[in-house]
């Protein structure tokens, strides 16, 4: 039997990670870079420069709260920002289907440009290809980007080292240690539900809008406070996937408090109807923050002071009592939050 690619291989969960490990890393890894491909972190680092690449395939292209242009720019800016880098410049590769309306293309590029302005970055290189009608579903955008170290990262790390040892010069998935606190910058699941509500055939309506946004401004404010050891944007596979990656790569347990995780009523209702877990739904404008306990309250305040972090919460802590992610559902009640096989919704980003 010849094995083939499935939709799950692109859905951000354990299936995708297996494909990346068994194929991409095996064939392309081994650079010896400061943060190499095989770290499978949000960005890699070479000669002090952070580098990231992301392709957007979202369906539909326009959805409540955003579009593929805003998504493409935000996705790359955020993955650079969460390892502590200052996003500097992006590239934009367009692959278009023959027959694609030029008016839609202009709208998407304008939105990408506005999002760049919001993030303070520029697109400095690009490429355009067209494929025959039917060979591609409308369009794919690839955005790659580079980022550099800023003083706020240095100050943040100095603050961490006042309280505990930290060898890494970047905010990597492997940096968590028992005692660290876990924050989230706002409500989870908004993007996934907004995308579903915009698709035909799901038969539900909701006020929920995608949270898609560039987070480098919010993240910079948090770094100015200091004490942050790791950050991650919980995109495909949602909070459940992000925290399980942290647990695995840091070799620690994460205890979550269910009642502290912010979830919009509309997201909760939609997920219940569809039989999916809001913690596995994608976010495109949220960041999870691991911070030394002594600075957790201060970083939380800094997040809440920013317009993109008003609903930030402290949702859990890192422990050496177990491995994996465990959720306290009520005082005394606990359940394991497993890594999702893939995001419940295909083509959300
Ligand atoms: Mg990421």
C-alpha cells in the first residue's frame, strides 16, 4: 500500500508533527544553527537572525474579522515575535488560480499592507505564480520573514536570570521549568469558530469574529516587564496543542485551571453544537506566555493594558509532579488534555 498525504498532515496536531519529523527534518535538518529546524520551534535562528516561513490556505478567503492577507502577515509576524525577535521584513509569495478576480487580489493585498503598517514591518520581496483553473483552490500566500534581537529581549532575559537559571538566548518551547506560570492573552477559539461560521453547510450563525492580528506590539510591552521564558501562538490545534508541545519539549507537566481559561459564550455554544473542543480550535491573535512566578502578575497587567490583551488571564502553572497537560475541571476534579491529532477544522490558516 502506498501511503499518501491526508488533510490531518496539515492540521497542526500529532499527525503533522510526525510528517515533519519523519520527512522534512530527516531530509532537510542538520544545519547546526543556533536554533535549528529540528527544534521545531516557532522560528529558527542563524547568526542572530530569526527566520520563519508560513503558507496560508484559509477557506473562505474573506471571513468575519479578517481575510487571507491579514492572516498571512500576522502569522509570520507572530511566529517571529513569540521567540522574542523583533520582526524586521517579510516576503510575499502568491500562487493564484487562473480566473481569480483581480479586484479580490487588490483587496487582499491592501489588507496585507495595512496589517504590515500595524505591525511596523515591510514586505521587501515576493513572487507570483499562476496555476491552471482547477489545479489550486483560488490562492495560496506564502509569507516568510526575518527578525532581530531587540534590547527588550535582553532586558527580559536579565530579569528572568534574577530568579532562575536560563541558558537559552531566545524564548523557546524547551525553556519552561517547574514553578513557572502560564498566561494567555485573551479568549481562545475565536478564529476557528469565525472561519466555520463563514463556511457553507455548517448551518450556524454567530457574532464571533476572528482574532487575527499582529501581536508584536503586545509582546514587546510584555517583554519590557521581563521574566518571560517562553511564548507561543496557539494556532492550529489551539491551546491544547501549544501546551502539549511545551510540556514535551521542556520535559515538564502543565496544570491548567479550566475555570480561568477565557472562552466567549458564542465560541462555547458553537463548539458544543459541533462537538469540538474550544481548546483545540485555532487562534490567530493570541499568545500563551510562560513567565517566572515572581513576574507573572506584572506581565499579566502589561498584557491587559494593551488593546489586544484586555482579557488576558493566568491559566496555569508548570509542575514536575507529572508529564503532559492536566486540567483541573473543578476543585479536586482533573482530566488529561491530550495533544490533538489535528485541528478539528481543515484549512483555517
Ligand atoms: Mg507558532
